[in-house]
C-alpha cells in the first residue's frame, strides 16, 4: 500500500514557498489516493493536474497500481487547518461544538488558541444594549467539532 506520509512529504516539498498548501492525504484500499489542497487565492484545475503528474513520477506503476485524485477542498468542506481559518477571516462561518450546539457568525479573529465570531444578527440590536458577550463568542479549537464556511448566494 502507498504510504500517505511519503505523499505528504512530496506534496509539501512541491508546494513550499507558494500560497498553496496541503490539507490532507487519504490512501484508501486499492491504493486509491486522494490529495486535498487549499490556497490563499484558491486552487485551479491546472494546479491539481501538475501536482498529480509530479506525485506520480515518484511511483512505479509496474510495482504499484494506484488511482490518484488531486483536488481543492470543496465548498462546505470542514476547515481542518489554522491556515484555512486565516484565509477565511471576514466570512460567515458555522461552528458545531462538541456539545452539538451550532453557532453562526462572521469570523473576526483567529489565533493559535481558537477563533472569535461576531454572532449572527448581533449588529441588529441597539449598541447600548449589547455586551461583548452578546455580540461575540470565542471557540477554543479543542471545543470545535466542525467548522464550515457558509456560502451565500444572495
């Protein structure tokens, strides 16, 4: 079976110094390899094709039969890395806590410990009646089960 750590090393070396970064590598039975990328300016199909060809040069198809899929994280995919939170500052996000409560709001701050959201609808109350707690909520990364960017089509 193909080693996911080897692929991670190949991809990270290839992307070093670029605005693109590796989100995950998954090797499933039958050597079905999935590589997910993200980038500060997005990922193009050509980026995926070039990286796929690069990865394949490290493997011998006569010895290892494999299927290679290189793609960008999809709309609605959970955020997995600190870097993904940084590139999505200012966007609307939904956070599902380990307590299974959902909170929606605008991602306004990211640090090594967690994220701060301006709660959905917080700007609609009169400012004099709002406390900091009414307007913002902090989530430590350890308390986040899943976080997804909320796409608006309006």
